[in-house]
C-alpha cells in the first residue's frame, strides 16, 4: 500500500548544499603566473600578480581535458 517516496525536503537540502559548496569552492587559475587557489567568488583577482586574467572552475565541474 504505502510506497517509499524519497523525502523531497531532504533532496532540496542536498541541492542547496551543492550550491553552497559551489559558491565557496571556485577553483581559480591565473593565466599569467599559473597561481592556483580556491575562492568564493568568480571575479577574484590573482593575489600573486594582481592579474584579472583568471580562469574560474567550479570544483565539481572540472573539464575532462
Ligand atoms: Zn597571477
């Protein structure tokens, strides 16, 4: 009679957790000096050379190559 549906509120919490993690774990790579760090914003400036030519990659979204 009663089927086990997944708890939708738990699912939502899980989704929000992913979004939070994404927000606070943006992998940054400076194209000028190759410095790499993790930041919480996508407009971060390289702290080593001050360049804004920075590549931003969400930690769970690394490209294959
Ligand atoms: Zn740099």
